[in-house]
C-alpha cells in the first residue's frame, strides 16, 4: 500500500467506480422517470391498436351498447395466452380505460366513477383520443394511470433490460478506467523507480550512473531525469576536482619540501658548508611554501564566499595604471613592451580596489611570463553593455584550443612539464576568477595558438559622481 503505483491505481479505480456508479444511477433514474412520463400520455397508452379495435367494435355493433360487459368480463378473466386481436389487446392493459360517445357522454369507465357524465370540451381536447368509423367520430377513448401502476409486463421488461445494460456499461467503463489508471500509474512509477535506483547507485560510489534523456513521455519526469544527470555531472566533477586538488597540493608541497630536505641533509653531512647562499636557498623554498599556502587559503575562502570584500566606487583607468606600474621593471627586464590604453572619459566601477588590483596583477604577471622578448602586453579598459571591461592582451605563444576550457581550474597547467621558474603553482587564474565573481563580474579568455592570448574581466558600472559605498563581507 505504500508503493506509489499501488496508491495511484487504487485512486483511479475508486474514481472510475464512483463516476460509473453515479452516471449509471443518474441515468437509470432519469430514464425511469422519463419513460413513465412518456407512458402516461393518452396517445401512447392507446397505441398498439386499442383505438382501432374499439372502432371495429362500434362498426360491428352500430353503437357502444354492450361494450361495458365485454370489457368487464375481460378485466375479471384475463385472456388465454393464445388469444388474439381485440380480445387479447383489451385484456392485457395496464392502465384505466374510459369510453365516451360522440357527444362526450361517458358510456364506460373502468373505475366506475364517471359513467353517464359528460366530458367537457377541454377534457376531450386534453386527454381523449377520437375513435373514427367510416371517417366520422363515433366516440372517444380516454386512458389514465389513476387505476394503479401504469407499467405493464412488457414495459417492466424493457426497463429491466435497460437497467442491466446500463449496469454492464458502467462496469465495463469502470474496468476500462481502472486499466487505464493502472497503465498511467505504472508509466509514472517506472521512471521514478529508475531514478531511485540511479540515486542509490550514485550514492554507493557509481559516479558514472546516468538516466536516459527519454526516460518518460511525461515532460516533468524528463526534467527530473535531466536535473539528476546535471547534478550527477556536477558532483562527479566536484569529486574529481577534490581528488585532483589533494593530489596537486601534495605534489606542490612535496617539491619544495624535497628540495629543503635534500639541502639540509647535505648540510648535516658536511657536503655543503653552511653559508649565506645555502641559507638563502632554504629561505626561498620557505617563501614558495608560504605563497602556496596563502594562495590555497585565498582560493578556498573566495570559493566559499567567506573572503572579506569591500565594494567601493573606483575609477577604472587608475586601477589599470597602478597595476601596470608594478610590472614596468619586470617588463623592461624581459624586453617586453607594456602598453596602457585608457579611455578619454572616466569609467567608474563598483569593486574592491585591492581585490581588483590583485586580479590585474595575476593577469599581467601571467601575460609577461608567456610573452617572449620583443613582444608586447597591452592593457585596456572599455565600457560594454555588461559593465566595464578590463583587457590584458599579450603576443605570446597562445593557448591550445583543448586547454581553453580549463585555464581557470585550480592547479591547471597547459605545459605539464613547466617548472616553477616559468609557471607557478597554477592557482593565480583560479583565484582571479573567484575574486571577479565575488565582485559581481565575469572573466574569460580568447586565444589563437601562436598569436597570443586575450584575458578579460568585467565589473559592474557605477555612476561617476557616486559616493563610495562600502560593503563588508564575512571575516
């Protein structure tokens, strides 16, 4: 009883039975009432040859004399089963008969109440059926239900047969409705059962578990299947990233620790003398470890939206110029031209100036690292429909198309053999992406292999004269 398909089926059966029962009961009652109303109409009661037989009696006798003896005898003694014609017709009536002559005077009344009285013209017009003999009206026949039950055996058989037919139709429709309900409930239950099995398998570690896109013909169930697949993809990707993160952190920590351990072992064994140079090497390795730990901490806080952010109204060109000033000596050392293109009119953004500068420094440092001597790195800012866009473009080796979707992933390196002297830990772009998104912006990259890369990010625009509006994030 706790299964969904069982409850749906029972609900469909109950609705089908209730509906069919109500329709059958209402139909039976309506037909019974309408049929009885139809039978009490005088012309209906007198159908089947009664009026013609009364006319034949008048034609044979020339008057209505003796009609009461014939009718009374037939009423007291029903006709034999093989009786035919006038005798049988008048002997099997289920209604009260009254006969009046041509002037409207009653000559026979089965209820023995109106003999000798004269029917008014209104009564004759409303309830009497004329009896014609040789084209002339010789009398009137009046049939009423006042003598008792108007339903005869034939009529009752008709009603009984009709009621049985209605009951069979109701039963058939209820059965058909229950069968349809069972089919619908099973069609709903099957995809839900498949979803439950897939969820259990996924929870047990089967990360490849997916549902077919055409799981059901019901749109809502297809949407649930698609949502499950999307969730599964996201969870699988997150799990893979978690594993990669642990492996990458272990790898990134192992390298400087191994170098420090080897150098310290050599110093202890007397291979190298303890000099300022050796101590400087150890110090550089500790700084590398400190930067790695700091980057991991910043990235973790940024992705968890726990990094403090102080939003202010800032002029975009000043951010760009201040970030570029830090890299002028490095650009000169590498023989790379560093260009800054600022707009003629001031562009104002809503941003944390320190975090925005950190993003710019990451992008500029990355561009200088991959730009060969004689190349150029161009910084620019422009107004777009999405906000104010900052652009850092270089003339380096570019990024391979297969690497573009992953450049903002943690610890990702296009050149897997790259050393720290040319690369770093691979967290800068991931941190830049998280910081930009925390400030309400977007970040992206376009690149053609061999022609350089173009990194950009947008920040929300602000009115030029807006007062600084500081918002504090969680500490």
